[in-house]
C-alpha cells in the first residue's frame, strides 16, 4: 500500500490555530483584537487511509464570500469546498482558511505559479482548472456557472 507523503497528509490534517504574533493582539478566545474577527474550527470526523479524509469546518466572521453561496451556511469553509470564482476578468480563490486570493483568468493551456502559496494553477480546458502542489498532490476544479468547484483530489506520489 502506498504511503501518503507528509505534504499531502498535512494539507488535509486539521490545522492548528496559528499563534498570535503579539500576545496583546488576541483575547485568548476566538476573537482577534486587531480586526475584531471571530475564528474557530470544528472537526466533525476523520477517516484514516492513504489519502485521509478530515472533515474540519472553519468559521471566520470576516469571510463574506460564502454569505450567499456557502454550502455550510454563511462564513463556514472546509478544504473540500474551496473554489475559484470568475469575477471582473480574474480568478478569485477562496481557500480553506477563509482567505481570498486573486489570480489572472488563465486562457486554456496556460499556467500561473504562486511560489508564495506553493502551487501552480493550470487551465486544462474551458471547464477544468488544476491546482498542483509540487509532485505530490493535484486538485482538479470543474467549471459550474461562473465558478470552478473542487471535483477531484489526487495523491500523485
């Protein structure tokens, strides 16, 4: 049986809450003093395996992207619900931590490497977009309306 790499396992493992850079910036609870946002995470279940499934929902009070389109309700996100929306001639990526990142709207066959985030986006066809994390993990997004929704997660190791 193939072993899943540490990078792939870490991608789907429950994420630890990042430590505040300044002890005075948080209340010790889920509210951040700097911006007043509330963030917390809840793990419903996890299934072990070659590519483990960890169902950890994250609530982020300043994540407005899911107010109208959130499958889990307003302000909730999890890794399997990340998406790319086509807005204003760009791709807006809503990641599993509740961040919004902008990328160029790629023509078919073109790629964009984001060295900071550690992945490459490739427009495979009019309806398919891939997000590749090195040589270990590929996530395939399928176009549905004006969004690309996660359709496949594959361990390439």
